[in-house]
């Protein structure tokens, strides 16, 4: 996917530690990590940082 659309924002949601995920996925500006369990109040600001408005259908 990154090859086809390098600017595609990605949110990786996992119970694994973020440092382990960063080591695997690297440091991309458009990649963010969110730990499980999470609340909508944590997800929405993360989407805004990536330039995504969750209220607008995509």
C-alpha cells in the first residue's frame, strides 16, 4: 500500500508496545500508533493529526 499511495495515513492499533511496532514499521510521518484498549476520545484527536475528519465520510 505504501508503494501505491505513500501519503496514505495509517493508524496501527495493537496491544504490543509502541517501541516494538516502531522498530518494525519504521518512522513514517503518516503512521500513528494507538494502544489497545482505546477510547474514541483517544482515536479522534489522532485522526485529526493525520488530517482525517472522522465526521466526513471518505
